[in-house]
C-alpha cells in the first residue's frame, strides 16, 4: 500500500478525489463500527472488552496511517510536502486545535463556571481571525519550516532564533503535558487499570506511533482521521441526551429552553433545607480551621498527639492491620512543620468556604459575572474583578491562538498562500461545530445532575461514581456530610476534567457511547500531542542543530535527530504528566499566555513594521515572556509550591495567573518598539523581506 497522498501523476484534482474517497469510506466504516459495538453490547459483551476495543481499534488505524506515511524526506517530514488541500488542512488544524482542553475541559469549565466559561470559546475562536488576517498568509509566503525559522531570518541572526526556540519548547511542553494527562485519564478509565501512571505511558505509545515515523506528513493525515472520530464522538451523545430530555435532537436549538429549566432547578436547590444543612456543616469545618490558624503550633501539636493516641488505641484493641496502617499513614501525612500546616489549612479553609455557598460554590449558570453591580461594596468589587478577568482571559486566548507554534506551522503545509488563508476559514468552520455544542452539553449534563442524581440514596448511586473515584478521588468523590443517607449537591465533588467523559454514564446512555466519547477524547489529545511533539522536535533539530551547529548535516541525519528528540521529549512530558501537576485547562491556558507574550509582538511587528530589528525583537520577547512567567510563578498555587514560594499572593488588579499574558504582550510590544528605535535600523535585505511578505500574501 502507498500513502494516501503519494504522487500518482493525477495532479491536484486527482489527489483531492482520492482523499475524498478515502475519508468518506473511513467515516462510513467508523459509523458501522459503532453500530456493531452497540449490537455486541446488547448481546452481553463486557464493559471491559468494550473499553479495550475503543482504545485499541483507533490506535491501530492511526498506526497504519503512520507506517504508510513514514518518510525521511525533509519537506515531507517537516511540512507534509506542502501539498495539503485547504479543506483537509482545516480538518487537521481543527484536530490539532481540539486538544484535551477543548474536548475534555471546555464543557467541564462551562459546567463549573457558567457564563464565565464562555471566555474560552470567544478567545479561542476569535484568535483564528487574528491568524487569518495577521499571520497565516505571511508565514506561508515565507515558506520555511518553523516559527523560529521565521524569527531567525526576519531578524537576521541566531539571537531571536534561540529565544524563539526556547519559548516554543516551553509553551509546547506545558501544552503537551496537558494532553498526555488527558490521555492518562482516558486510558485508565477505558482499560480499568489500577494505576493512572501506567495509563499515561500506555497512551504515550499511541502518540508516538504517528509523529515518530512520518513527521508532519503522517500527523496531517492522521489528524484528519482523528477529527472525524472526535467530532462524531462529541456531537452524537449530546444530540442523544438532548433527545432524551426534550425530544429534539439538536442541542443548540434547545439550549435556551434547558437553560431556563436549569435556572428553576438552581432556585429549588437553594431553597432545599438539606442543602442548607450541608452548607452549615462546611461552614463549621471552615470556622474550625480558622481557629487552628490562629494558633498553628498548638493545633499542629494537638493533631500529632491525637494521631499517635489513635494508633496506640488501635494496637491495644488488636484492631485489624489495615486500620492500624491507615492510622499510621494519617500520622505521616500531617504537615511537616508549622509553615506547611498554615498553608495547607488555609487552602483547605478556602475550599470549604467555597463549598459553604449555595450550589456547592458554583455560580448561577446564566449569571454573567459574579457579584452584583448594584449591590454592596464587596458585591460591586467582586463583579468588577469577575468582568476584568473575563476580558483578560479572552485577550490572552486570542493572541495566544495567533502565536502558538504548533498551529502556525500547519499553514506551511498548503500548496499556496491563498489556500493557507482558505484553510483558516475551514478550521473555523470545523472548530465551531464543537464550540457551539459545548455550552449546550454543559447545560444538559448540569440539568441531569441537578434533577436526577441529586436526591438519590447514597447506597443506590450509579456504578460510574465508584469507577471514576478509583481513577482519581480528586476528580470525583461523595461524602454524606449531613448523615441523612441522601446525596445533596454540596456532598458531590466532581472535577471539570470528567464532565464530558462521564456524560454518557450520567445520562444513562449505553456504555458503547461512553467508549465512543473516550475514543473522541483520545483522538483530540493524541492529535494535539502529535503536533506539539513535532513542533518541539523540529525546532530542536532544524533550528537548534541544523542552523546553529551543523548546517552541512544531511536530510536523513536531521530527520533521524528529530525522531530521537521527539522520543526523549515525549518520555519527559509523560513523566511530568504522571505527577498530576495541575488541571488540564490551567496548563493549556498557561501555554497560551506564554506563547502570546513571547511570539505575538515579534511576529506582528516583524511582518508589518520594517523598523523592527533583532535587538528590539529579542528584548521584547525576553521581557514579555519573563514577566508572564514570573507573574504565574508568584501567583499560581501549584507553581508557588514548585518554586518554594511563601507569603501572601499579590495579584495585579485582581488578574488571575491564567491571564498573565495580559501583562506580557503589551510589555513585549513596548520593549520591541523602544529598543528598535534606539538601536540601528535593520538591513536593507530585512526590510525588503517585509515588503515581499506583504505583497505576496494576497496571492
């Protein structure tokens, strides 16, 4: 067999016809596969077998494409031979874009935060307008392989290339960790293996099988296949759930109607006396921690004495060994010192205070922003902070979208500049299919939880709750706080990462649908991880090794080096993901802010301002990236712990660390302009390059 894009003498039209036939047949086969699996489930096929099939069958298909598309040719490996038609590049870009954050995290964030979660949809979608008008056609006209390639050529030297290389690696590595984390969640749930860490490394094999063998050529055609899987897996179950709740299988059409019913359910839960009992219990716990924080040394000593006393009592009573071991673990898990105790108790107190609010701390789903613009001073301040962070996040996601290297290099693969621009439009169309569905999914699932799950006896809860608790108790747990044997909303902790994956089980749909959704999430995570790993490996081998170490290296040597680097980076990212560093959406959003701060000013000014020079660009990139990273490291709880930060968090104007790019991007522009004006003009060749890029972008 030959690759689907192999030259056959048919020309461009022949290639398109073969692609249409191939992917139409592929789509029909996938639908038939779903039908067969549903029939087998009715015949008694075990869930474990269904999960294994949905994990392995897509991976086999992706592996076949990867093997058939293997190559050592530089143009094929780096940019898929520059002959990917616009519509298929749009599908591949959409798959590259539909990361674990979009597929798994977006609807979950909308579920948890309501209206405020729309910032992700507005920012990510709006970013493609910036890509279309400001960057994609000009970078395609440039015609090289990577974003650092453009920076090195436009700004005349290795200085900006090295900074761009470092920034691309940092942003892409953080992003790929999030994807592998998502792969670990899906693999663990599908295979029912005991260890999340093992799930991470099992999923890593699927990531490597395409990008390692065939580079951009294999990744492109695999991503088209993955997009077909993920969009079907996302749309079908949401349509099914909409049909079950309303009789209309178009979730976008019934979104407003279900949102109104959700509002009624929210008001009923706020008035429920049992929910108020749970809130009072959480408030009492928070107050107790507040008292301990007033006398940390005494409270910590009392906790240790109580833990030691319990161990002694259990031993004297000849209690079962498992109880004694559990008590000993509880003693070892106590804070090591007073500072650690104060930080832990403060964090737990904040969590309990959030739970001690109506609706388990979630805002009313249709409420635009937290607080009240016409309320008390505190309510007005909360409203202003909420609105400010909403706008800051939209800004960071927009400019981050336009600066992510793994997205921008996709527009190097089209045959012409015109098709690069067209492929952005196709990308938007394919992405909007999912983004218009995510808000409806969040509302439908939330209504299902509020109206069906809440109020269920604890001993009659569905089996999926126990299954997900085994995957990771921090993602889902239940505690009967008021001891009435009935599940209240405040007693259910559910993480945003599992809303989409658990949605078919929450709605009572056949388990095959759960497998299909997991396969879609796996496709989303794999497609983005492939693109990210390829970006890192290509930047290191092409920009690092070829341009700065050995510019006489053969094509085969450069491609082989890229594959070795890709493998090493993938293993490193899997190791970090196995530590569960932070939630998926934070990791992805952090990558956006970092990429925006490092690349957006240098790219835009490099294309539209002839006076920008290497000193200005280098200074602006370092200043923007440095400020963005510093702000995150000093304000985000996980990063503060990683870097040993202590003391109070000081937010600038209340901006959350997820939106740190709102400071880095303007600083990058200002520094680039000022330093460029204070240093010598760029050469005539660099200025002519800018004119050529702008003249040719319309062709």
